């Protein structure tokens, strides 16, 4: 007796995504420490980007000259060498996909567990060089851009500075040379001073590998704008969206209006400078419309610096009116200072928002995901200009 058995099955579905990650140590992939997972935090805020790594140690592949993260003490007064870390990713489901660098920085902290054959590493990007460098020099007859370039070069990095401003060298020379101890200055580090000068001219300060960029914030284009899928076809159907835990927030105290007031006192000229900035623009007089007043002081500044500072503070405050947060499937090319467009919510949050922060998480068991923070940095979106 015989039986005929027919087996049917669906055709194998194509692989949609296959994210892969690798770690380069001083430009070389090290086979003795395989990457298990990472958390990478990148933001627009005044800080260095950071990355936490977990590596699995293969004891059979330990080189005879020792572990790469176990550097011997340097001889004499030589400083311990930096360990350069580069994280790259690619999607192997895409034919011909190339490795894309998501992070480059230096090792800050190492935790080694021999029994567990695991290594935990904490890193910062190369903005850390400015954060760790004390300001002890003075500059004469230099623009703010020249001062920022000088500090970046002194840190052993490459400057890419496109900020524009007036002469500030004399001011910084007085600020730092007359006061002998750096702890007596309001600018403790090179980053403090560079970040201040960048903010004064509406620029962002950030690291791109070993290049430190100080440049105006970009505008949204097709090339730097991502799309967040969202579709709501009615209450009888589920909402379809390309994010989990999507939250829309709005600060109505900011929405009621913001007025920034900045004052400065020039002790050499013995005069007081006062300036206001609101949705109506800048003025030396208080705006007529109602709004929450935010006051700041800027000692020793000229009128043009006070004007720039007032506008910059205004833009920073109103950016916190609207925020969208959520978790999305990881996008290798997504980074702060890009944009994301969302439509179809039927709310006033629809539109193109700025990518303020991206926290990327990857593991072989959990896959690749990102927590995003989006904000509206167009200060006129919800203001009444009439």
C-alpha cells in the first residue's frame, strides 16, 4: 500500500533588512573583540556624541602583543595615546551596500570582565578634545571664526568654520590674559568659548570625524529630509505608522508668545545696551504684543552682539513648543541636523520638523532601532504675524 503526500508552502519572502555593524580600532577591524551591541547617542545639544559598546572577547585570537584596549603606561612625560574608534553599518539586504560611518571618536572608559570574556567601552566623539582643553591663550585682532579655528587646530583637529562675525580678539585677550587663573574665567574650556561664539552667530558646533564643524544650521532639502509614514483612514481601521510609542507634545506657555530681553553693560564705554526680540522681530523697545518675557545679560557686548544673542535665544526657546518623539526601525543615514516630514495626522504637528536627537541601538538579538526627537525650529509656524 502506498500513499501520495503533497506538501505545499509559500514562496520564501525576500529579506527586507539585514543591518550589520562593525568596529574599527585605529582604522583596523579586530577579530579578537566581536561587536555584540551598541548604543549611540547623537544630538544637536551642547555636548559630544557618545557611544557605549559591548564586545565579546575571543581568547583564541588574542595577539601576542596584548589586548588593544590594554595600553602600557607611556614612558617619561608622554601622554597616553588615544584609541580611535569608528563604528560603521550597512544593510546587507541591499545589493552592493557600502559601509557607512556613523561614529568616530576616542575611548574614554574600559571595563573588562575576563571570566565573562566581555568588554564594555564608553566613547566620545572628537569634540571631546575641545571639552578637555583648557583656555589659557589670548588672541589679538581676530574674528570669532579665527579664534574658533585656532582652538580647533591647537587640539590637533581640522577646522571647518563658516561662521561670520566681527573682531573679537581684543575682548578675548582681556578676558583670558589679565585673569591669570583659568578657573576665574566664565570660559573654562575651549569648548565653552567655541560653543559661545557659535551660538552668538546662530551656528552649530559639532564633530564630523576628526573635523570640527562650526556652521549655520542647514535648511530642509529633498536630500536631507526623511519621511515618517502615517496613515489614519478612520476610527474603524487601525492607525498605520512607521514608529512605535509616537508622542506629540506642545508647551502652551511658549505657544502664548515669547519675548527675549537682553541687556549689556560696557564698562570701557560706560554705557548700557538693551534689546528685545519677539515674533515681530528685534527692537530696542518692548514689543507691544503680550508674551512670556525671558531676560538675559551679556556683559561687555556690543549692540550687534546683543542683537544676535537675543535672536538666538528666542529661536532656542520657541523650538521647545512642539516636540515629537518615538521609536523607529533604524535608518543608517539618519542623524541630527537633518529633517523629517510627517503628514496625515490631521493635527497641527503635520509638517517638516528638525531632527534634534537620535539614539541608535543595535544588538544581534534585538536588531537595529532608533529613538528620535523632532522639534519645530521655525519660530513663525504658530505665531500670529498679523
